[in-house]
C-alpha cells in the first residue's frame, strides 16, 4: 500500500505521554512487528518524522532505531492470552478489585522470592518510571545533589530536573560508571542524596558495571551516606558472559533501592514495574501511592503473575535474548561496514547501542537527515546534562535483523549528506 499523504509533524512536548508517530495508518499485509500501523508510537522527546523524500515509501519501509521496545514477533501474545484466562479463572475477585497500593499480593510474593527479600520490601507500580518517580519524590528535594551516569536515560534526567535536583554527571566507561571520577566528586565536597545507576546493559550506552565497580560503589555509598538507586530492567537480556550479582544482593549496609520492570521481558503494554527496598521506605512510599491512585492495575499484575508462575516468563526471556543478540550483532557489523569511522562498544545484552560519530558530524543535523530517509535515531544530547553533540543512541529491539543493514545504510547516507 502506498503512503497517500506526508508524515505528520508531532508537537514536541518532553512532558507529554508518548506521542503517535507522524505517519498515516496503513494495514500491512502481514503482522510486521515494526510497522503494524504506520502510527508508530515514540516518546514525544524523540525525533519526529519529517516528510520523507519519496511519498512512495511504504510504512513497512520506515525503520525506527528510536524506541526501546520489543518488536511484536518476540512478544508471547498467545502466552499472555492464556495467562489472562488463568488469572480471571484463578482469582476473579482479586483481579477485578481495587487491590492495595503495594500491588497484587501473589505477584508481590513472586518478586520477593526472585530477589530473596521479604514481600514487605516490594512495591509494585504502573511501570518502572512510576517506581522512579515515587523514589525521587520521596528522597529528592529542590537543590539536593544527585549523581547520574553520563549518558543516562533521558526520562531520568527530565524527572530529576522537574524535582529541582542538582545533577552531577559521572562518565560512563566500557565497564560502567567511572568510580574514580565519582570519588573525586565526593572528595570535592559534593554530598549527593542519591546516585542513579543502570548497572546492566545501560540505557543508552549499552555497557555493564563490572563486579569490582559494583563493590566500590557500595563502599562509596556507605562512606558518604547516599542511596544507590539500582535501576535494572535489562539484567535478564544477556547475550553472552556471566550474569553479575545485583548491588541489591551484595548490599549489607542498606544503601541500595532496586527497581525493575516486566516491560523488557514480557511487553511494554502490561505497565508493571516495581521497587525493592527497606521495609520502612516501602511502607512510606506505599502510603503516598494510596493517596495518589489507591492501587496500581490488578488486571495487568495478575496476568504477569500467571505468566511468571507458569514458566512462560523464562521462555519469553530466552526468545528476546536470542533475537536481540542477533540484532545487536548485525547492527555492529553494519556500522563497521557503512560507518567505519563511528566508535561504539558492542553490547553484551539489552536494547541499545551508543554511537560516537566523528567530531565534524553533529547529531542534531544527522537525526533529521536520517528521518528524511525513513530511519529514526535519537541524538545523544537527549541523554546528558550537556554535550553529546556527536553521539546517537540506536535501539535495535524493535527492528528485525533483516532490516537493520538497510537502516544503517540510510543512516550512513544521512551522515554523508550533513558532512557536505
């Protein structure tokens, strides 16, 4: 089917809910995981699609490296359908009730067992971003110092800026946060309330915090009296290497609050995340959750619970892990082929790859040039307090392996165009 009108522009609003990407509705011939309809959803802070150069381009030809979401072919839709039936059959009263602010009790117990903590240490939320927001609201006051990775997740920066936090970016290295740089910052007199860290397959850099650095960070938190917020939704999406212990599991001094989500291992639509922390902290946040919304969504949580206890979660993780491992490999090969001057660390897991372009290439010019050619990327400056002008984040999770090379070829064409 031909695209009959130009792709609509989307009003930029970094605080809005995810906007609908500007393309006409097109029904594909098959359930294409990338372009089920051409209104592809991306966060409004991400690049808009300007009018593509050829109005003959179909929705299936648009390639988006912009959003960290799984393609439909790796979502266990049938397993989720079956889990929904089991949830309503097993506990119709619990599923259809308001529930409690801490979440669906059976899922709360399952999460507690997974992390080897008491159920009272778990709070289930409507997605991990709400978990982030609850913790930030509880701990951070205007003017409080907060350490963030450089680069880090753009929504984290937005949320902390809205809280009035004084943000201090600490460089990411191939083995994670530069703990020596952090120590120097602390020795200079900065006293953070919180350090936000994505330890596994970091968004957007794709790197993993080494075991040595995890222990160093725990020591620094205990020495200088700050909380480590371990934001860890990607831990299970490992392509190679051994799994490292979470900082939560290594913590003997009560300095870690852990967050994760089922978005990356089940699907984004369930909107189920959670916090794990000290019992008194979780109880305090639960009171605020009660005032805010009474309870999170019991239906989604009950479905996720059935999906987990049946073992479907393990099969889903394996499907995602294998597919994304192949996509990451193809993306790295394509970058080496089409953009040999680009610098990047090939990820060992997760959803993202961070690309450093040559110094004479500005990402703010590359992103719209790429969009004109039907490929979406996110400029690096979205993920740092300042800088990132020559970097891009590429999400390979939603792009099937057969489309990745073409997407990178178009990106290379855009880079060539902006260099003149």
